[in-house]
C-alpha cells in the first residue's frame, strides 16, 4: 500500500480551522521549524478511520481502557520485541512526561537522588527538582572523533551515584543522540542498577523507530529479567504514529507491588484515559505496521540526506542516529559561527530562519537537535537555509 509522506500538510494556517501547533507557531511565519519532536506527517489512514468512526459516535463521556487495546499491546510486544507481557501489567496514562514525574513520587522519598545521563530530553532534567528530589547527572561519553558514536560511560554513571540515589531515569533508545544501546552497555547498566538497589524508569518511547534494516528493539526489562521487578517501562504510540496531541501512553510494570505503588500516586493526579487517544493507540498497534515500515524507509533516506549535507558544513559534527527522527549536531567547532556571539540555536534562528532545539536545554550547550521528521521538500528547504549559513 502507498502512503503519502511527500505532500506537505499545512500546519501553520490550515484551511478550515485554527489549530495551532507548538512546532509551527512558536516562531514567526518566515521560520522553518525543525525542533519539537513531532512529525509533519498525517497519522496512518487506519488510525484516522478509527478516529472518524469514534467521532461519529458523538458521545465522549468517561471511557475505560478496552481489553482489546491491552491485547493489541501484548501482541505488539510479543511480535516486535519478543517480550510476553500481560494485559494487567499495563497502566494507560496521559503521557510519558507525567509518568516520569509520577514514578519519582511513587518510588522515592523527598531528598532522594534521581539520576539520569546527559545530554537528555529536557524534562528528564527537571523531574527531581519538580518532585522535591535531588537531581543527579552523569555525562555520556562524547564521540572519540566526528561521526563516531556516543557511548554510555558506566564509570561516570557510577561516580554520580550516592547513598541517596534511588531512581534512574533511562532513555532507550536515547533522545537526543538516537543511540540504540548495545547489549554490553545495558548489561553494565543492569549490573550497576542491581548493585546499588535502584529503581529504573526505562522511557522507550522511540523504540519503534529503529532505523537500520532488521534492527529489533529489546526492552530493558526483557533483556534483563532480573530487573523486571524494579523497572517501569514507558511506551506510547505518540512518536511512531505521530499522535502526541492525543495524550496517550502506557506504563508496563510486571511487578504487582510496584504497580500498586505507582497506581496509588497516579490516581487523582492524572485524568483517566483520553477516549480518542485510546482508539488511536489500538488502531495504530493493530493496523499501523505497513505505515510504520513505509515511514522508516522515508526516515532512513532523510538520515542519509542529512549525513551528506552536514559533511559540507566545516567543523560541524553529527553521529548518525540509530533511531528516530532526531539528529544531534555538535556546533562547538562550526567554522561559520566562530566569530559570532551567542548560542548556535539562536544564531541559526536569526541568520538561517530555521528553528532547532538548543543543546543547552539537554545539558550540553554548543549543540542543537534537528528534527528530520518532515517531508523531503520541507527538509530540503530548511537544509538549503542552513547551507547558506554553515556551508563552507
Ligand atoms: C524520550 C521522550 N520521552 C517523553 C517524551 C514526551 O512524551 P509525552 O508527550 O507522552 O509526555 C518525548 C517527546 O519528545 C521524548 O522524546
């Protein structure tokens, strides 16, 4: 089946309604936005059809999580990750970021340490402070040479652990570097988590967007069953099927006691399911696979385009992402920016009219994150603008 990933969808001033999006409305009309992590593609036709049928029903009272949705996620997990999960391990929630905060409240006490690695998706850096816990961070190991991978620095992670550390917020695959962690890295992590008796939240939101042909996601709790009783895995259809605005995610918690602790905190602080989001999630998992495969081919092509274009920007380095539609660019040595004052994100916004995410928000100033989840036409237009500023 053919899907259309080529025709730009107007998101700034759509005819028929004023539906502002964060991505397209934060900056002026002359700016091309490649920042916040949603894609410019319409969701799979099967999802849109299911939503249309639900909207036609016309009644939007409180819903329940359908058993059929739980079963589809079990089937998806078994088929794609080889992990047999149970329907009652699933707690459906309005988002992954709220779940990170809820996990901190449920699994730690005031003053406990909440650890993460940097660079990292910015909300990870705020969880500890927002929940009255102590923020703890360890840097990843930066690429040894331009284009080489980022690595987990286990020694740095261990050095950041104190007797107060109770929880590790882990991102697998990793936003912003796009790294898919190797089994060796994860084994080291698992050993450390057990030895220091930590809980882990494994945010696996990008796990259905592994770009290399044949690559298969292995959930942390599946790879290391000994961790399952201390791990809360977060999944959602929002990145893969471009459904973030339908605020629907799932915490998978095999351990009954841990599940009860988490559920007790969630209750009252978060709304019950979004009835449209639940319908979309089920349709995506039940019928979205051909669309996902087509999307992956498009993103693979965009990654290659980016590798070629970045090679023409003297002093700019990028390690090609293993997953998702985000690229993490090192601009600290960018020749074009050398004599200019200001953060690279701001300079590129002002001089190229392209909005990227500022690395400083991820804990690493001097970097930017570029979202290539857009049509080839829009990506090319933005890259031409960047060529004009960063090109040799
Ligand atoms: C790693 C990661 N976690 C969580 C989120 C946000 O999830 P949600 O919209 O469900 O809160 C994002 C969005 O970009 C993300 O990249």
